[in-house]
């Protein structure tokens, strides 16, 4: 979901990492939904991508499910 939203806005992973002030490696893990970002980073992503409550819930569940399965 994050990757699709990023691509829709035309940002690269490197640009997003710079915007969020995190490493490219850290952002790549978020983009691949391999880890749930810290709450401050998640708040920034929600704002940048104008995510709805439903989208936030789906994203969080997707990441948690991937980690637990």
C-alpha cells in the first residue's frame, strides 16, 4: 500500500527517506511492508499520503500479519 501511494505521487524511495529523515534502508523496509514504522514516521506517512482510517488499519494489519505468519 505504501509503495503504491508513493509511486502515485511520483516519489522515489530515496526522496521519501529524505522527507522522513530516515535512512534509505529503513524506508525500503517500510515500503516492502517488512516492518511497522515508529509512530512519528507513521504519522508523517499518513499526512503525506492523506491516508484514511480504513487504509491505516489495513496497512497496520498487513504488516503485522506478514511478521506473524
